[in-house]
């Protein structure tokens, strides 16, 4: 039987494996089956801890619910960090791990985890795109994975699955596609977001890299300084901070929020 853990970061949930001995070699189909909520464990994605290859403490492998490997996941990274801290007897103050998007630094702040992400890139503002027959202003940035951002007046009224899919599969973001975020400004330094995630192909309760993307775009459009509070569909509020240097490059991008264990079990088969 194979041991696994279930974790969530602000409602974004993951199946987690300790694969430090590299014994697991899961296929795309096996991962998709494990993440399937009716016949598997259920999750927005799967995390695996592996040995580092380039000088960090660990290597983080992240797979979307469809079984495809992705560059990074912000909520997953916080869960990953808390999981490796448990593997180390909860003795760590900080840790680092390699991802396809670069090395992530994590710091433990009480029950929460603060991660420092790689520098955002491919920033594009004020794209006018046709989405489901209507013209919308769309912004985009890569915060480890690609994200599109649309500001709205009534977040609760957005048809996330319809508009999210229209953004995700729009030719502007072909061939890889993008995650789609819808944002409402709720106060000074405060935004609420809903996210349609690529690979899940539906709305999720939270998306860490999406929160960062929305905060960065909000700063670009309004000059709102960090930290920016971001409320997600799962009800949690997380904190995004950053600095922008003289060359317009975002540095010291951090995400602070919860990372919780849900349950622990054993699989009878993969």
C-alpha cells in the first residue's frame, strides 16, 4: 500500500507523496485518477517531494488534476513547504525547493507559510479580447505559470466556467493556454478574486500564482503598494507583497497564507 497525505492551501487541495527515494513513477492516467473526486482521493493537483538536483533542499513536482505536469503552484508550494517541515520533525524555520519555474524559498510564520516566488515576466496590459461574444479588457502576466486577469464590478455575477474557458483557450494565449482570474476591488489595498485553472478546467477555491498575478496587475493599474490583501473563493484572505525596482522589474514577490493537513491515508492500488 502507498502512503499519501491530503493538504489544502486556502481551499486549493492536493494529494501529496513523499518520493524522496524516487520509487514512484506515476503515469498521467494514474495522477488524473487519483485527483478524480468521485473515484480517487480527489484534488486540484498532486505534489511529490523528490531529491534536489541543483542545490536547493528539495525538488517539488506538481501535476494538475488532468495529470499534466505544471511549472509551479503557489498554494501547492506552501503545502509542499509545510509537508517537508513535517518530514523534518517540524524543526525548520526556512526551506528551499526547485520547481520548473525556479527555486522557491519558504519561511514558516506560525501556522502560515510565506513563500518567495520567482520574478514575474511577460506583463501585458489592456488587451482587448472577444470573450464569449463580448469585448473585455484583459491583462496578463506570468508568475511562474501564465495568468490572465479581468477586472469586474460584480465578481459574484461572473459566469466563471463560461468566461474562464473563453480566456483559457483564447488564441491570444495559444498554444499552452492560460489560467483566468476575475477581480473585484473591494477597498484600499484589498481585492477579491475567482480563478478558472488550466488543467483543472473549472473554478478552484484558490490559486496562489493567480493571487500574485492579480496583485501585480492591480499595482500596475492603480499604483497600489503592497502588501495587498487578496480574498479568494474559499473565503480565506492571503497577503501578497513585492517591490518594483527602477527598471520596472518586480522583486521580492511573496505570498503569505495557510497550508493545512486534511487527512492521511494509504492507497490499496494506484
